[in-house]
C-alpha cells in the first residue's frame, strides 16, 4: 500500500468535484421546477381583457395570476426628501452613526454603529396599463409591504464625515469615543416604475380591481421589473447551475481518469 501512486489530495479533489456537481445539479433541477411553475402562471395587464376575464370567472376572482403594470399613486405621492421632482409610493429613509471606541487593552480604536433610525412611509397605489395614456382600468395593490420581493430602489446615499473640532477632541478624552461619520440613505418605489405582482386578483366593481395575498397559501410577490425580465433572470440562474454542474462534473471525471491512468501505468511498469 505504501507504493500506491495516488495523492490523497487528488482523491479529495475527485470526491469534492462530484459532490459539488451533485449539489449544483439538485439546485438546477429545483430551479427548473420553479421555472415551469412560474411560466404556468397566467400573465395579465391592467386592461379591459382582464376585466372581462374576471367578470366571467367564478366569484369575480382569479386565484393566482401575474399582473404587470406601471405604478400610479391613488392620491398624492410621496416626495423624495433628498432628490428634487422625485416621487414614490413607498419610501424608506435610514440614518445611522459610525463611531470609534478606544480599547485600552489592545490600544486600538474599534468601529461600531449606533443610533440607527429607519422611517417607512407608504401611500395607496395601483398598477395601470403602460400602453394606455388615459384609462379608468387599474389594479389596486393591497398591503404591498406584506409581499415578498425587493421593491425599493436606492435613490440617495451619502456619508457625512465628522469634523475634527475642539468639541470632538474633548469628547474623545472624556468618553473614549469619537464620531466618524453619519450615513444617510433613501429608497423609493417610484411613481412610473414597472412592477409585476403575483397574487389573487378580485374585481371590485366596474373596472376597479384589487391585487392581494392569495388565500390558498401561495406567495404574494411584488417585483420591480416586467414579467419577461423576471423570467429571464430565473432562466439565467438555472443556466448558471447547469454550467456549474457540467464544470465540476468534468473536473471530477478528469481527475478520476488521471488517477486511473497513473495507476495502470504504474502497474504496467511493474
């Protein structure tokens, strides 16, 4: 056994490659299943066609569909605190302070974050047909903050550095702390942005509809993109897992072939 020509690290590499290949293949199959389910969901826009489908459906509702439209505030939109002529329907503003604290044991300054505040505001909004300039047809979005999906876009970010003044120097000497910077950010779901919602749609009356969380337990999802781009992103993810499966599988097969070749060659020399 002492003459066995295989490096243990090579064997570990073979095993790891095949293990990762199996993991990536599992993730690829799961993503493909998810894609099949997503593509099976009917897609609509807030238009007369959707109204007619709801009118002919049982209880004037569709249990789980996708609705793609443009964000429109039902009343006055929220103005950005930092960006002129920028309006949204959901707003989140975060402010946090960065400090340094003196560690007398290590004789170093340690960074820490404190006094973080976060303010969230929202107003009712609807999705309208992006191809219709004037239309009474709209889909109200109910409880958007309860939906999954990263809706908000960061429109402002700034770090304000603390000035080294007499007060700060005195503060350092008294408390062993000194301010470093204050970080401000603002995120908005902008008026006019495209959103695709997955959920239950109910006809409220006339041409007014409502998108809400499904009663059958499926996910209520709002994503800040059109339906086609949403599907493309999932297909790109599936392709990535497929590529990684092939690469790690080929790597493992190559290493295994090398081990077998060296072993046979060694036996022939004997």
